[in-house]
C-alpha cells in the first residue's frame, strides 16, 4: 500500500473539495490518500506535488507488530540494536513457520483462520488485484498469461532476476514482462534488490535480485497449502530468505525510509553475500539461512568487502532459526530471526 500525505496548502488535485480546508488551515499532514496501487492513486493528481507531498510505503504486518513491540528503529546488526531489541519477537519455530505460510496481510491476523479461509482470501485478493488495480494501469488482454507471470515471480523469489525465463513461462516478450514487473514493484508485491558496487571491483554482477514480499501469497500461488509442504519443498530456503528480507525492509519503511540502503553482493567469481546494509561509511554483511546451526564457512565471502578502500566492514550476521544470539566469529553473530 502507498499513502500520500500533503505537506502544504499549494496542492492542485482535481475535484478535491478539501483544498478549501487546506487553504484555510495552513497545517502540514492534514490529509492522507491511501491506495493499494500508487499509479492508480496518482491518476487524478494534476500537479507533480514535488516538495509538497510525501510518499509512505506500507507493507503487511511485521513480526515486531505481531509481537506487540514498540521498537521501530531500522535493522542494523550492531551491538546496540541487538541489546536494545533484546529477545525480539520471541516466536518459536512452529509460530514462525506458521506466520511465513499464512503471510502478513492484516485481515488474516484479525481472527483465527483455517487453511480454507487462507486460500479463499488469497484467491479473492488476486482476482481483485487484477480486476481493480492492474487493468486500470495495464491493457491486459490475456489474464491467464498475467497470472502465470505472477506465479513465475513467486517461483523466482530470492533469485537473480531473469526476464527471459519469466517471458518464456508466460509466453510473452521481455518488453511486456518488464512493464508488468514495474507495476508489481510499484504496487509493493515484489522488490528488486540492487547489487552493491562502488567502483572497487569492476567484475561485480549488476543484475538485481527479485523478492516476492508476501510469503503467504507466494505459498498460495505455488500450491503449498500447508506449512509442512512449504518447509519440505525445494524452495524453502528461498522462501525463508524472502521472509527475512521483507522483515528488514519493513523496519525501514515503517520508519519512513522510502529508499532503504539495502543491497546484495555477487562477483564474477561467484562470491555472494545475501544482503549488505550501508550505514554511512560502513557496510554490514548479512547471510540468511533457514537452518539453526550456521557454520563459519557460510560467511567466507564477507572478506571480499575488504577490497573496498572507501568503506569499513561493520558487524555482520547470519540470520537464521537459531534460538539465541551467539558469536560465530569475532565480528559476525548468529542472530535469531525474531531479533530483526
């Protein structure tokens, strides 16, 4: 979801009776426009609103919100963060597994729902999304191809973006897939994580990684009807990585940071780091593993960051299903997923 809030009176929105109120009461943040699709939300706005309106990106519920935590500082794996958040969300393995499968749409957490309700909700959501949001933006004549496209996005979550593969799955050309993908990205269904490069290694890969942001919707699209099917499937590692990435992203969005300093690293020698968090002149490397007992070999690629003379390497972490925070190396922690 995207929200537009008006900062000043100098706003020209067609057929908006509240403008008189804005002119009369010169206060900021008086009105909020909400919608699930930012392109549709801006359709009737005739002014650019540059400098006079702010965009707030809202995702599904976060683990912090589900646990009732008031802590809202963006995640960075520093000692200060880990000590402040304490035990974090504190959910056990079964609860985390259930949350990942259910997804994070608020309606699914208002009351206890069974798997039938879960399937009905996502089925209705997809149809409504296509009928009311997408068809107003894209001229889609082949609805079945678009559904294949969304399913392909779910199946490729946590992997490097491959437009050619998605086009082959849908039977469309790459130009069409790129257009469709931009709408999914604008609507908050997917996120393209850019690679980090700062001229310190010209051999870096420059293709983004694709993340499908709501794991519950991804599970439904892929036909995993129970948490057990999800965990036992071949994509469990990618689903878990997508869940962790989304939780970190929420911590930035919920603090009003629309452009989070989040990247990934991969070079031509196939050294890869799942995520880099840039904090000023410091890079914090993150690995994401669906197990509970990480090893030092999992962070061997972290040393590649030492080739960057303009950045320091800060505390790193392996975010996983461990029960408690433990040191893995001198500067890398094993971090339970609830401590994001």
